[in-house]
């Protein structure tokens, strides 16, 4: 199939992602000490495959009662990383390295993963640790599967070159492939990723549902403004003096110059030292820095914030901006807020977008690997799936259709039809339209399944109804099998004991909070190994 110019650009972007470039310093902000330890070890092992061999990895966790919000949370995580890096066997000074031009990236990984349940429970609440169909090799260990976070680290490496002397901030549950250039030098102290197109008409605004998004508008001077979940008329009122020429949904991911990062840390020093307050980037940084005061107060009132509180915060940020502009630090002068486009939000040239934040999206993305399309081939290229049946497989008399992908798997007999099977050990395998990741059993039969980290040592094996979901959770001293269905929204059913489950999704999350992620992973590996020996 002949590629469009946009498709060729995205293929080139994937090739660049899989090159040897990337950020000089990789910071991961997690939810507790156990997760911090896991990611520090995991990403150290992934150097040379996930991140550059010579990069510095610093994992930290946010111990802020009630959560700091992604604004204060970014500053707090960065400061914890700076402090931790100075304690390394070979200490590093992240501040100094950034001032001297090193690129620094921070990944936020917080969140319960309610709508991805039951999969995160199987990873001891480690949502970004959920596995994808791509193989890695860590030393002499058996083949391991790529995690969601590692996929995001690989994808965002595209922006490392333009982020020299900056802090870039991303979230860890989706991968996008930009159509626009990723290498143009920054023009503002802060910039944000957005799906930018020509500023829409009222009809196009409503047709695209822009009133449900946080939107970025850009004017002819390249300056950006943030507007959040507003009607076309309200947006035009807010932007009346701004003169927008482009607009589109914000991705939320942003970068800061070293100068602005330092200024933010100084401005919010009291909150950071006391670990009090909760500030998010959109309503507490970008909106007051880019909107008129009356508009800001009106929009915050719709969020339930009092006019008095909004006015006080706006005034604080106005004083902050005036002081910052007076200093005019760095090459960007007083250019405060810009945007980095990744491509339009609709149409034939929109970027590829692979979202793993919900169970149905996880299933859809991973089924994409079986498709015969230009995007599906790009997805396989990103995951480095070079052949439909991986060289690590031993399949006996099992037949695999031309559409299916089977990786790092052992099986004896059966058939795999239009399915993904990754790192499984199954005697008799009869699956159609299914996703199986890390499954060990004597036999598995079903259609439209999602089976994740399942261990079954029964003689009769496993037979499922269409669309069933199962994920096994390895709690201290016990294994709990959690079942669901692709038609069930686990976010809405979070507190329910679905089907025959003895635990709700929330129960599993609660039980995992006191568990060690590394120990739970070792327990799961042991259960798979012992069951494989039993079935041998």
C-alpha cells in the first residue's frame, strides 16, 4: 500500500523512536516506596533498550497527603529526584546538568487504573507495569515483555533533542506518533503538546466536541492560551484579544525551561516544604498565565471555585509573571507559553494514538497487531514485532493463522486464530479474536478473551465464554483470580464483586497497597514456573 505523506512521517518517527537517542536524565514519579524501588531497578536494566545506555535513571515517590496535583507534584518529584541523585554511588547534580544543557524528563505514573481493572491488580497496582506484546532481554533472564511505561519512554524520546536544558513532563498510559516535527527548537519558557489544526468554526467546534476538552489556542505570534471545556462562544469571548489562528485538544504533557522551573520552585517554596496544597497545571498555571482576569474567574466559578479564591490566585500568578518577565531569563525572554503540535485531531492526517488507559482500549490496541493495515504495520514496527511467530516460540502441532501474532510462547497443539499470544505456556490452545499475555495452563479455549497473568494447574484446563476477562493477583500467601467481561466498565463497577469474584476491584487494590511489587512479581514468576513444570 502506498503511504500518504503523513503516514511516511509517522513511520519515520517510529524509526527515530527506536534509535539510540533519548533523554539524559529519566525521572519516574510513583505512588509508594515499593513502586519506586521497582522502577529504579527495571529502568536500570532497560538501559540500551528502553532508554539510552548512558542515561541517569531516578525513581521517586510522592508522599504528599491527599496528592499535590500535577503542578506541585511535578515540582515536588523533581526536587526529590535532585536530592536522591546526589546520594548515588557516583553523585549527580541534576540542576547543574540541566543548566549545562542536559535533557531531563519526568513521567507521572499515579492513578489506580480503575478503568483498566483487573489488569493493574495483577501487577500489584502498578498500572504502568502492565505488559505489551514486545520482548526485551535483560542479561541472562528469560524473555520479558515491554511495559506500558517503557513504551511511553521509547515514544517520547523523540522530543529529547529539543529538550536540552529543559524539564519535559509526560503521563504514562498512552503512546502517540506525531505527524509534526519533533526537533524544532523551543521558543517559549513553557510549551505544551496539542493536536493543533486551523481554528474551527462554531459548527466544527461543536461537531468535534471541543467543549469537552482542555484546548490550546495559538495566535499568529506563536503564543498559546489554555481554555478548558468551554463553548465556542465562551472561547471566543475569552480569546477576544488573543487572535487565535489554531486550536486543538491539549495532551497535557509540557516542558519547562530551567529558568521557569527554578522560578516555579521559588514561588511555591512554602507549599513544597510544608507538603500542603494541591495545584494542577491547567487551572493553576496555564489558565491564569494566559487569560484575562475576569475570564479566568468566570471559568473557575464553573468548577466550583469561589471568585475570591480565583482572584487571589490570579493575582499571585500575575505578580509571579511580572517578576519573571522583568528578569527576562534565558533565550526566550518574556515568551511564556507556547504549543508543540503533533498533528490535527481529526481527518486522514491525524496522528496514531494508542491508549492503554482502559481495558477496552488495551484490548483494541493489542488486537491492532493482528490487522492488515498501514497503521497496524506501524504498530508492529513500534513494538519491534518482525514476524508473526517469534523466534523464541515452540508450538508443536499448534496452527497459527496468518493474522495472529505469537511471541515467546510454548504450546503443544490447537489453533490460534486472529489473536495475540505473548509469553504463554499452554498445552492445548484453541483461541479466536483473543489477547493472551503471560498465561500458563494445561489448556485454554475461548473467543474474544483477554487473559492476563493467569496461572491454572487444573487437569481440565480453562474454557471461557465469549468476551471473558481474567487476571490473577498474587497477594501475600494467596492467588486470587479476578474475572470480568469486556462489556463491563470496571470504573463504574469498581466497588462491585463482579460475577463469582470473591473480591471487588477495589478490594484487590486495597490488599495490594501493603504488598511489595518486586515480591509480588517474583511470586507470580514462581507460580508460572511451577505450573509449567507440572504440565511438562
